[in-house]
């Protein structure tokens, strides 16, 4: 019986980890997740504290030898008593949410 309970607990934890997505609660209370488009995040969240944008050239195919993949990093710094959050976009899609130290 104990083995069955332990096995079920382990499977539940494993499945929870597999369906994990990075989420971010915007300063206005809305929640966005990895996979959301930049337009969805723009409509749900307040304006970020700062935006860093770059367009690295990426090696493509013989018919399209070089293309540009627009990448952006949005920073939300809500002050000294809140953690700083970084939203990373690639090709117009939220791909990662990172948490830094306390803001300024």
C-alpha cells in the first residue's frame, strides 16, 4: 500500500513538472504565460520599466540565407520591496520569465 501511495505521489509530481509553464503576474494583476504573443502581453500588462531590443542575424536556408530573429527583454522593476522580473521574447513570442533581485 505504501509503495502504491509513493508511486502515485511521484507520478503526480512528475506530471506537474512536465506541464509547468513560466507565468508572470503583471503589475495590474493580469497573468501572462510563456507561449503568449507580444500583442497579448502588451494588452494584458502595463508598460514595462525598460525594453531592450536586438535583431541578431540567423543562418537560414539556401533559398533564404539570412533572416533576423527579433528578440526583446522587458523589465518590470516595481521598487525596492518587489522582485524585478524579465520577460524574454523571441520572434514575437514570450519564451522565458526570469526573476532578479529586489528593485530600486
